[in-house]
């Protein structure tokens, strides 16, 4: 479905190879409903540069080619993250070496897709759980070798390589009530303010939104955070929405309704304050979801975190997304 001025935001989803090549109903679903796709793992370091200096774009290209054939936009994920790094990155022995490696990787990847991938999660998950301040960054090879300067560096190189690309910092645990989640919002806001003050080319904040159904959403805290980001002149997009259902009742109708209600609560705040230009779910069908890797249910029933079921039928969660996508438009 082409991007439309008739909707409030573009809807997109994380997609994966090889399903995108082999699973026809999945292909049809993505082509029919998505304005945007983001490769779920195909643009991560471990996939692109498993061997030092040897770049392999086969899987990422498969996603990009699919998107091009169907007139779908592509987001990029991700350029500087602590995870999904090939083992060889541990061998970097100095700050200069790490800067060279980071720079070469970003120039090569962003350069390859310049003009095609118009929006990037440049820095992913910069903070640990319960950060003490905006200086309390998550441990990673980048932080260890380069220090917190790895963040502005990654943005500057990405911007130099493709000045038209929209560049985001992406983080999780932003929406919940509780002190460790407030710490996350405060730390992220502090870092983003610092980047803006230092004229670092950052255009927005990605809210991952892996929403645990049993956690409360802090509507006021989230509103304040979104207002603060917007008043810095930055965009907010929802990058990885899914509702983690591992503690919800087994009954499918009830579970799907609770999942949808939780997403409604979240999107109502986000769409009320920030008018996000894009909302992406992390996957589109329950057939392909990362959730069971970490959140398998005690009753062993399959998770149902996404807008379409395993048979590509829409669930109440999709109706919620559609409601906000077209609210006031038709
Ligand atoms: C996840 C993928 O979905 C999994 O398939 C992979 O094994 C691990 O990574 N936050 C992110 C994503 O930013 O990159 C993660 O993706 C999910 C959490």
C-alpha cells in the first residue's frame, strides 16, 4: 500500500528473510498492509560484517528489493548497538581503531542504501536498565573503546554519508510506570538534549514499545517525555510495537482483547501528543515474532503479540492501529 496523505501515520513492520522470499501469504500480507518495512536482523552488524572488512548485503538486499517491487519504504536498523556484534569486534585494541571500524561500517552501509533507506536507527538502546543519569550508558564495545563520543560520532558519519536520511536514537522501556522507567525517560531526554545542544544531526526518537501487558503505562510521564522531545523540534516514531502476552490469560479472545486494549492505551497517549509520522510493529504476524525467545508462556501456548494471527488474519490489535491511523480522516 503506498504512503498516503489520507492517514495520520505510515504503518510498517519488521520483516525477515527468508520468510519474505518463501512464504507467499506472508508476502501478500506485508505488501497489502505495510507502507514501511524494517529488516528485523538483516542490517545488524553480525549479518552485514560477520567477517572483518567483508560486507555481505545479500539478506538486507532481499528485503530492500521486496520493498522496492511493492512500493514500500524501508527503515534501517541499526548502526551502533551493543548487541548482534560479530566476535571480532572484541579484538579492537584502541580508540582510533574502533572509530575507524565504526566509521567504515556506517559509511559503507548507509552509503549503499542512500536514497532508499530514508530513516535509520543510528544508535540503539544506549542505556542500561535503571540508568542513574544521561551519562550512565550501557556497556558496549563502542562505549569501552570510544567513550560516550561514539554516539555523536555515529550520527555525524551517518549524516555526512546521506544528508537526506532521517536519523533516530531508539530505546525501550519508555512508557511504563515505576522509577526505573522514569530513569530511562530522564536519561534519554538528557542525552537527546545534549545532542541537540551540540548540533549533532539527530532528527528523532524511536520508541520501541515492546509493551508488557502486565505493566502499567505512565500516561502522564509519557506525555511529559513526548512534549519535551517535540519541543526540541524532534520527531517521535514508534519503532517496535508488540504486546508481550506471557502473563495474560490463555483464552484467545480475551487475550487478544487485552493485547489490543494495552496498545490502545499506549497509542492514545503517543498519538495525542506527538503525531508520530510512523508506527511500526516488530513483526506483523504471530507466525514470526521474537517474543518467545524471551517471553515463553508458562502454559506453552504460542504468544500472540502482533496485529495478525499465524494465518494472516487481522486481530483486534490491528483494528486499534487502524483506528489511530485513520482517526479523523474518514
Ligand atoms: C531482536 C530480533 O527480533 C530477534 O530475532 C533477534 O534474535 C534479537 O533481536 N530490540 C531491538 C531489536 O532493537 O533489534 C530486537 O530484535 C528486539 C529488541
